[in-house]
């Protein structure tokens, strides 16, 4: 029996994310940029150590479509290491493709330079790829940009919904054509694509989305011609058909971008690709931890003491930490940010959020609410808000008018 082809599948690198980072004075880059590059180093190390035959990157190399030269250099350095040992597919994601169709994507430079062993997927396509363990039919579908797939004149008068419907049909036709070509190949077959699948669970990628997104129906994608479908675009790792074949898998992103991904495990997929019997597993990486501590001090006479006590055993080392404080307005001065930051000095980044609650509980004395008229309740409410005495009659007159209109409705 032929040995399975070893494939490493990863996606959504987003080099250039700098939130929760600090500038390194030596390199001039953000510590968070270094985090993302460190995760890519883990991918490279695994591919080399486990002797991968093929690496497929399912899109979104950078945060923006115009990455700075330093980021491009660091990414290229690592891709070169991989390409010296095995074929590498660089698929263009929505963060890689400019909105203007005439402009090149951020990965097109590899095709222009004809870098050996690097395949650039900036347009739909497919080809036979020779690997150490045999040939693979590799196909790819980059992010479906409307202005690149739909003719301007033909669709000029259509609504947004009509355009999205037309784009889905075009994508479905492209996917069907790729599957038809794959079915004619007597070898393992892999499709790499970058878009949303309707059945997928979305995550924080929505906060960094560029442009209006469309979702492809899963049944359009799950063609038996394929042995593995490597997906990018959704940051949450997930398999869309856990009991089905071929596996349709989002590897997820390699590093957390915000607290919406706090509890998500990050990593890539290791695939044993074989015709009709592909297996795969998820490989976690050492993504930087995001941790939240929530403290309610409203009932405390010494709120600062409680906060410091809660932080004593909090695991903050090398983490991005969010402190959420719930307090009364009069307690705000007692809570000192510098003392909180000192208690979390082992964290890589700390943000402090204050949720100040205003106590508006009505004091009615001996009167039960049900014994008062609506206007009397409104009067006590204005008094509680400490409205000027001469203004309350004006407000009550307006309130009476509104109450009367409501009764007549």
C-alpha cells in the first residue's frame, strides 16, 4: 500500500496585528507581531521535523493588504525555509487581495519571482504536485472578490442581495469545475479554499473583516472527488462534517487576536492524505494566553484591598490580561490603576475596564409603590435625580401629557 502523503495545513496568520502589544525599541516592531511570527516558527519546525511532503497555507498572511516591508521579509524568510524542502501553496485570502482588480495581492510577488516550490493561489486553479511520497492533485479557491468574479456591465443594476446571489452561483460553478478535474486524477486530491461556509461557527474574524462577506453552502463544497478540504478565513478551528468524507476543516488561526478568542485553542492540522481514506489531527501551538479577571467591589468598604487580594493568585505570567471592575461611582477614586498594574507586573499586557453602577433605587418612605399614582412615582424619580426644584413642575406637566396620551391610545 502506498504511504499517505504528509500535509501540513494552516491559515489566518495575520502578521501585523499589534493590539495588546508593546514596541520593541531594538527591532522597532510590536511584541504582538513577534507572537504571530513565533507561531509561524512552530509550523515551520513541525513541517521539517515530521518531514511534511506538502504545506498548504489557506490564506490571510498579513493583517492588511499593504504589509510593511519588515513583515514581508519575516514571512518570506520562513516560507523560503519550507520551500527548500517541500512544495508550498500560498492561497490569497481577503486580507491579501486588494479591492481593485488590477492590483496584485500581497503574495503575488512569489509568482512574479518564480520562487521554486511555491505555488501562488491568487486565482482559482489546480495542478498535479509531485511530493516525496507520490503525486497529489492540489486545487485552490482564493477569497471570492465580487469585482474580480462578476462582470461590471452585466451586474451594474443589481441590488447587494442580488449580487451576493450571483457571486454564490459563480463560486459554485468554479468549485464544481475544480472537482470535475480532480475526479479525473488517480491520486489523492486536496482542495484549499478561503471563504465562509454557511454551517461554520463564526468568531473574532468578524472584527477584522474586510468588505462584505458571503457564505458558501457546505453541500456545494463537500464533493466526493476530494480527500481533504483545507479551509481558511474562520479563526475558530472546526470540522464541518465530523462523520462525513471528505473532511472539511478550518485549521483556525495560529494566534489569538482579541478576547473573543480567549477560550479557543490555536494551532494547525496535520493531514495523512490518501485516496478515500485520509486522516488528520489538530496540532495546538503555544499561543499567548488571554485571561480575564472580573471583580465586583460594590459592597466593599475597602475596594482596593479586595482587588489586590483577588489578584494575588491570578495567573498573569506572559498573558494578555483584562481586569473588569464593577463599582459604585463614589468608589472610583479608591481604585488606583498603578497598584493594579503593579500586582500584574508579570503580564505582557493589562487593560482595566470599569463598569460604574449608579444607584437609582427609589426611596418611597412609608408609601408602597402600588399606593402611588404614575405621576407621583415620576415626581419621586425626578427628585431622586436631584432635578432643580423649579424644573420639576415643567417635567411633570410633560409627563402628565404623555400619560394622558397613552391612556387614550
